[in-house]
């Protein structure tokens, strides 16, 4: 039984006040509590804020506060309908305020509309999940869904924002998201057992956690990947990475973040623009031991950029073919993966008739130690990843649903047909990887960062 309530209050008040600096907010006002019925409640009070005086005068007249209430609820609950009524009321208020703003186009509140739009979209998605998990025929849900959708359209029309306010608002949203996740962790029934392979495989996945929109803040950047170093070195324990581009099969740069919060804030400590000779292909790269492993095509090889030594290295894999990609995107010929047992690369070969070959990479020599021939056609899979020496391949079921349909165990050389379904936020994705350091699945889903908790079968 799990319920998440998340309250965000954003208010713009006295013109005499400037934006509260980030550090004040950081020390400030976020509380988490669990009420008598076991509900986890995150309250986030954002500081009173105003905009530069020359811009606020008219705004003050039309709208004194802007209240954004975001409430995310999961799982079945009794008090549900009562809450929704209040919720709807509050959304109506916000909508009314936006309508006032809309009618005075010269004096917009310089909000981060892009961000607001993303939040609304995620909200829309969560409500639709709730609709599914509770009672899809409930008229209350349908109207809530329409309200949110309407609001999204409205925000789209108010397409202007002031860069100077972006940082503060982003920071606030990032904090909020982190708090929500803390809440979720406390309540989550899936308890990770990091490093353990004492299970017989995947049992199920949590609902997707839509972490954020990509760092380019652009809906065109759908070909990419993100994640966390699966075997971090000292000093970079929480290294996160991201890379994306607007056309399939092109990899020009990577962004590195010292931790998860900085990824949310889009504050990279390092960005690598790949030199012409080392430009990458496909989107199935990973970071392992402070090195990024990716596909390179001249010559066609697996490539490693070592962030510690800032050096490139490559190995041609004999037998690997450029003729076979995964179903959602072109040029995904080499798929890197890391699990509890080490580093892997998966590819299709002509010798294996276009079916996936699993190869174990020796981390010291950067060579292939061993290979296994699976029975799954690469082009029939959306993506693949490794957990405890077992390869899992995914494929589409419908626009909202994906399934793990195949597993190959490198220890026993046994293959299995499966149907372990999980929900997607958007239809297609270019990167799906398991991370043994937190037992989560990371997906780059049409420009969004998404994660899943994995529940294992312990029999
Ligand atoms: C947090 O916000 C509440 C409500 O605005 C206020 O009563 C309380 O004093 C604040 N606490 C801190 C530590 O700022
Ligand atoms: C689902 O919603 C319908 C329509 O509101 C209602 O008649 C029905 O009792 C609900 N079912 C459950 C299990 O809540
Ligand atoms: C949503 O917008 C449409 C068109 O503007 C309008 O007809 C409808 O009443 C709105 N729905 C709600 C629930 O606000
Ligand atoms: C593995 O899991 C089983 C069942 O949960 C348990 O009985 C056993 O002690 C575990 N073994 C190890 C080595 O943790
Ligand atoms: C990266 O370079 C450092 C420094 O030369 C070295 O110690 C480390 O083993 C290298 N890591 C990998 C994964 O090659
Ligand atoms: C898995 O399904 C495929 C296609 O239906 C079938 O050809 C194959 O024999 C099955 N494999 C196993 C191990 O059941």
C-alpha cells in the first residue's frame, strides 16, 4: 500500500523582495511526514519570490499569487475521491490565473514555461497511470485528465520565459523531485539487495519514474542515453552521464554530472565533444569505472574514453556486424552493458544469422574473453541488458507497454521465453540498461529520463 502526496507552493508576492538565493532555499523548508494512515507526505514550501520591479507592476494587479499544486497519488486508497475534488478545485484556480495572464499578453509572469509544461506532462502521465490502476471508468479521473490536458495547452500558448528566473525554478523543481523520490524509497515495497545474485531472475518492474526531460530541453533530442557509473571510482561515486542528438546513429558529445541532483539541475562538471576521429554511433553507451564505452565506426569497433586519463582506445570485434540494429533506431550495432559480474557487449553477427551474440569484455585488456550465441534476432528486440550474467531482451507490446520476452543465461547456456511487462511513458526508446550499483533500470524514452526498480524472483 503506497500513497504519495506532494505539495508544491509557488508564490510571487512583495515587489520589494528579490529572488531568494539558492543557498537560503537549500537550508529551507521541505518536510516529509507519514500520517496516521501510512501516507507519505512531502511538503515543499518555496520561498516568496518576486520579479524585477520593472516587470512586476502589471503582473501584481492581474495575479498576486501563482499556486501550483502538484499531487501525486499511487495505489488504491479509500479517501481518494474526496481528495480529487479538492485537487480539481485547485487546478481550476491555477487555470483561471493562467487565463488572466493570457489575456494580458504584454505582461506575462516570466515563468519557466518549458519546465511547467514538462511538469504538467509528467503529471498527465501519472494521472493516466492512476486511471489505469484504479478505476478507468471513473468520471472524476476523466475530468481530471482533461483539466490537466487543457492546462498544458494553455501553458503552451504562454510561450515565453525569462532566463534569469530559470535557475531558481529549476533548482526548486529538482529539490521537489528528490524529495518525492525519497518518499518513494521509504514506501517502496521493492527492497534492493545490491550486489546479490541470489535470485532466479526478474519477477517484475515498478511503474516508470519519469525523472526529467533531457538536458537539452529539446523535444528533438530523442536519440540518446543516460545513466550512472555502474562501477564508480573514488571521488566519482555518483557520476551520472547523458548524451543525445536529433538524428539516429550520431553521437557527438557526452555530459557528466557529479551526482543525481546536478543531473536534474543540468549542471555538468564536464562535457566531452568527441574529436572527429572518435565520433560515436548508436546510443547504447555506458559509463563503467570512470570510462565511457561506446560504438565507433571508423573502424567499426568498441571504443573507450577513459575520463581519468583522458585517453581513447578501441578494439575491433571480429564477427560483429553493422547490418543489424534494434527495432527503435538505426545504427545500434554494439550494445554495452554492466552487471554484477562485469562488463559486456552485445551485437549481432552474420555467423549467428543476425541473432544477438553476448560477449564478455576483459576490463584490463579491453579484449573479448568469451562469447555466447543467443537465439533472438537483434531486429526483433527493442533493446537488451544484462543482470547477473543473464541477458534480457525487450520488445514492444503496444504504445504504452513493453515486455521482456527473452532471457539467455550465460552460466547454463539456457534460453527462456518470458513475458514480463512494464509500462512506457512514450512509445520508443534508444537506451535501456540495468545498473548493478542500484539495481535500477535506466531508459532514455523519447527524450525523457526514466527509471524502474526491479523486483527479483527469490522463490
Ligand atoms: C516553513 O514554512 C512554514 C509555512 O510557511 C513556516 O510556518 C515555517 O516557519 C517555515 N520554517 C522554516 C524553517 O523556514
Ligand atoms: C468504478 O467507477 C464506476 C463509475 O464511477 C463505479 O460505478 C464503480 O463502482 C467503480 N468501481 C470501483 C471498484 O471503485
Ligand atoms: C477543456 O477545453 C475545452 C476547449 O477549450 C473546453 O470545451 C472544455 O470545457 C475544457 N474542459 C475542462 C474540464 O476544463
Ligand atoms: C539465498 O536466498 C534464499 C531464499 O531467500 C535463502 O534461504 C539463502 O540463505 C540465501 N543465500 C545466500 C547466500 O544469501
Ligand atoms: C583509466 O586510466 C587510469 C589512469 O591511467 C587507469 O588507472 C585506469 O585503470 C583506466 N581505467 C580503465 C577502465 O581503463
Ligand atoms: C520461444 O518462442 C519461440 C517462438 O515462439 C520458439 O520458436 C522457441 O522454441 C521458444 N523457446 C523456448 C525455449 O521455449
